[in-house]
């Protein structure tokens, strides 16, 4: 079905994907600029890395099926809000909230939804701050507002999520073993949250010491 849609609409689909690529560039630049500015105030840059992705064709197709969304370009554009994804990885949880605040204060950014899985982790143990935003992109003749999902996490959260993500795609693990791994992952998530907090405390003690 989805292939049918693409056959008929290859051009509009490609065009839509190119808008997402532009939106990702805009958002990445905004975070790089903030990183530059913050690095003058603090010791070092708050952002460890930025990874962006455009959702793969297969993954979009799966989501369309799962959510029972009409097979049109317009409906993709309106209903799938994480086709463009920007992941910002920081060392410390505090920096995540500072960066998110500064980013959301920018007047061309519209916050659509914020999901704070750091304060309220998912049952799996997943932690990250998710922002669904709209950003304008300026084209030759028009201005278009595009949805982007920004995920902000610490290095520890990112490490955990990438390991847990692997488990999701492993289909041949016996059920009881998978349960054990899931439990172990959950425990690790709790431990890594504690580590994030402790590392942050160390940093504030060091910063305090410096300013005295
Ligand atoms: P991928 O491969 O990263 O693109 P939605 O289904 O998006 O309408 P939902 O499910 O509430 O609504 O969205 P959520 O959970 O806020 O965000 C989904 C994305 O967050 C996922 O994207 C993952 O990147 C990440 N994520 C959420 N929960 C987990 C988790 O338990 N473990 C890991 N490793 N990542 C998680 P996709 O599209 O699922 O996958």
C-alpha cells in the first residue's frame, strides 16, 4: 500500500523529505550556536555530540500502518512528527534543561509538545527529554513550517538507549531470557541516573571551588 503511495507520489515524497533535511540543518545550527555561546561562560562545551536522522522509509511505513494514518503526503506531514530527528547529547542533566530553555525561547521555534522522560522515565527505563517543535524553513518562494523531534540526553542515557534499542530488534531471544535482559536494563537505567546525578554534583562542587 505504502509502495503504491510512493509510486504515485515519488516527487512530492522526495520534496517532503528534502524539507525535513533543511529543518534538521536549521535546528542543528541553533544548537551549535548555543554550544559556542555557553562554552564562553562555562569550562568546556555543554554539547558532547549532535546526531541527526531522517526517519527511514521502512520506519515511516511501519508507523503509518501502526497508527492507521491515511496514505497521503499531507497526512504524513501532519501526523508523523518525528520524521526529522535531532539528538543532542550532553554530559550533564542540568545542561539539557538549560539548552532546552534557550532553544525554546527563540522566537521562530514553536513548542508543540514536551515529553520529559528524565523526570518521568518510561517503564523500560528510557530517559531523555523530547521536544516536538515546528521550525520555519525559507524556500525560494515560500516559508514552510516543519515538525522536528529533538531528543536531549546525557552520554549515559544515550549509551543505555542504544543498547536497549538493540534488544528491541533482536527477535530470536527466548522469552524468559528477554525478560531477564529487560530487568537488567531497567536496573542499569536506575544506576546510570544515579551516576548522572553524582557526576553533576562533582561538577558543581568543582565550579563552586573555582569561584571562591
Ligand atoms: P527510532 O528508530 O529512534 O526512529 P509516537 O509513536 O512517536 O507517536 P511515542 O511512542 O510516545 O509516540 O513517542 P516517544 O516514545 O515519545 O518517542 C519515540 C522515540 O523515542 C523512539 O523513536 C526512540 O528514538 C525513543 N524511545 C522512546 N522510548 C524508547 C525506549 O524505551 N527505548 C529506546 N531505546 N528508545 C526509546 P522510534 O520511532 O521508536 O524509533
